C-alpha cells in the first residue's frame, strides 16, 4: 500500500504521493504532487481504487458538511 497525503488550501484539494527509497543503511521518502478528485468521498474512492493509504492534513472540519443548528 502506498501513502497519499491530502490537504486542502482554500477550496482546492491537493495530493502528494509518497515513495520510500533505500539509501545506504536507511530510507528516505520522495514526495510527488499528483492530481486528485475535488471532493472527500471521491478522494476516498480514488485512494481505495489505487491502493493508497490516506493521511489527511490540516483542518478537516471545513471539509465536512455543516450540521443543522436549532435556535430557540
């Protein structure tokens, strides 16, 4: 399984694919920007279809639908 870092800036979603490489006695990670769908459910579907494990970054509350608020 590959790692996909997802974050939101303004109204746009951005994705970064993480690849691990061996270097001497250790490892380093290479991060590459990739195009991803622009809704959270579509991103989750994209991730599962392409064998990604998603790391959500930033404030995800802005991506969730607002709950109705009862006044009075």
